[in-house]
C-alpha cells in the first residue's frame, strides 16, 4: 500500500513538473494583445510578487508562477520595479526579465538648439518621470549635477534618453550632462590648434551660436569659420541669436534697431568676443564645427532666403549680397 502511495506521489510529481514545464513555455498573452504594465514592490516575496503581477491584469496563475520561480532557483532574485509584459512573453522569460531587472522603458527626446528652459519644460511635462526637481531654481538644480559651472545653459547634450518608468528626472539631467562632457572632451582633444579659445567652455559657447545660426547642416563649418575669423581679428560677432537670447521674454519675434543697440551681456553688436554662456544646447555637429572650422577667410554671411547663406570675405561684397538677398 505504501509502495503504491509513493509511486502515485512520484507519478503526480512528474506529471506536475511536465505540466509546469509545458505552461512555462506558453506565451502569457497573444501577439495581437496590448502590453500589460505591472509593478513589484520592494521586499516582496515570490508569492506576493506573483499576486501583484496577476492583480495588475497579467493573466498568469500566481501559484504556478511561484512554483516555476522556485523550481528555476530564481525566486529570491526577482527585482522590484515597474515592468511591461509584452506579447509573446512566456512565464519563463518573464521570470528572467524580473531577475535581470528589465524595467519598462520610457524615452525623452531633447532637441538640438533648445534652450535649457525648453529642456526643463519637456522634462517637467514627461508623465513617466518622478519630478524631483520641479520648483528648484536653475542654480540649485545645477548644483545637484555639477559644481564646475554656475549657469546650466548648454551643459546638456541633445539626444534621445531611455529610462525606467518612475525614474527621477534628476537621472535624465545627470545623463545628458555626462554625455555633453564626454562629447565636448572628445571634440576638444581633436581641435584645430590655431583656435582662439581659452577653454572647452568657450568652444561650447561658440558651438551653441553655430547651432542657432545654421540653416543648412553643410554650412556649419563655414559659419564657424566666419565667427572664429572675427574672434581672431577682434571684430564684433554680430550674431542675432545671441541678442535674442539676451532679450529673454522681451523678444516678440522681431529684432528692432533699438534691440541691437541696447547693451546686454549677450549683445554681440555692442560687446566684443563671446557671450558669457552658451545660448542653446548644441549638437555634436556644431561641437565639431566649432573645434574644426572650414579653412576660409570669410568674415560675413547673409541668408539667401532659401535656407542657404552667401559668404563674403570683405564688407563690400557682403553689402552687395545683403542688397541682393535682403533688400
């Protein structure tokens, strides 16, 4: 009798293991169904984790899921966090996802040429971020990222950033700043040795101007050459985007003559040299142009009205180009 009982137990165990193995390799949701988001709280047991997953709408049996996690020896390694179950995921793959901590991914795009103010607004509006920095003055926010600078403008690289849902917004700021520092350092190491910059930060300021002045990507290096030639000669840069930046909220879409004569730290029509800080978030092409400009004697450029520019080496040619394309 006892022998039959043990045989029954063994047979039942083998059958159960076979059923769990079969279930473990079956997709939890079909390919036509929508992904399901769920969360696991910190400190959760295997059973509690399974119940939280099922409670979020994932059609998985908590008991079977718990048994599978223990059978694979991974029950104690499930990581807390926010997840997304994608179509085609099997229970076995789901357990691996939880062990690796493959959290639900979100993305944020920071656009080349944005100001830091625009970047802050985009981050503050992102629904998947934990907004730890909202309300902080720019200076206090920057102090949480770096103590090397006093103004945040230009210190963040425009790119697409991925993060786990529920991450702190400070994580995005730190990541974007780290990428900018790396990109700037790499470009500085390969710079033209004849450039008039005293520091990588001055090159960053120039790159931000090039970013705002460029209509055609192919012209970045020529526009860089114009401004660098002017710097070398002690000429005024006379760049409208810098004036606009200095006007702040007073800018209403048009620059008037009095705006060009109204002296501000960013008015490059009244002050020689670079403005005190960058005026935008420059991309990698503008950084490269600022540190490796075209070989050109051009000192002027004017828009042709079609997105391209006319470059001139002297004022007479420039005035003729202005009359042709602007007046």
